């Protein structure tokens, strides 16, 4: 994303750094203070589905209309959704594992997260095709995960349909 911002938005490296700092502050505040009331009222499955859909939509906006003014609005939205996604996914993973396998389930969860970070540098190859390619792949993956989540947890997410 920084390469895209440097190239398309004509930002300086220091301005890109400021946007990253802005995102980190929003994510930290969200993780520390704002997400607890959400989890107290809504199930993990619904929080995860909603967060994935909103995150995918915000990435789609960046794919279609990448302007600097949009970043000021979308960065907080994306960072709040990310702050919701990680604990919801981890709680669901641990909830599915038998008691004697919870440690292994948590290890597997963190291994998958590490793999995602390990593969992110390869998005530079995709930028050789077009600067929008990483955004496009992200949108497809995010919406595909929302579909899979809806199928696997349909009874918990849509209980009135299945009663």
C-alpha cells in the first residue's frame, strides 16, 4: 500500500508515515477501548462477518476511488474493523477446539496469521501487473471469506432462518 500511496497520491514518505501512525493510533484505541462493548452485545460470528464485509467494502472503495481525502475516512474504519476481526477469529478458533487441543489450535491460528504476513511482500510482484492488483485480490479474498463464514456458521449468524 505505501508504494501505491507514493505513486498514485504523490505523497512523500513522511506523509505515508503519518497515515500509518494515524492508523496505528486508531487501531490501538479501538483494541483497547472500543471493541469490548461490541463483543458484549453481539456474537463473535456476527461481529466477524460484519467486520469482514465492512473491511472488504472499504478496500473496494480504495480500488475504485483512491483519493487522499478518502484515506482520512477509510483508515479509521479499516483499523476498527481489523481490531474486531482478530479477537473474534481467535475466540471462534478456540471455541471450536476441544479443551485438550486449545493450545494447538491457538498455535495453528497464529501460524496462519504469520503466513499471511510472510506472503504480503509478494504483492509487489502483483503491482507489476497494475498498482490496483493487490487491492483487487484483497477484495476477492475478503468477500470469499465472508461467504465461507456465512456458510459454515449460518445457524449462529442467521438463527431466525434456521429455527
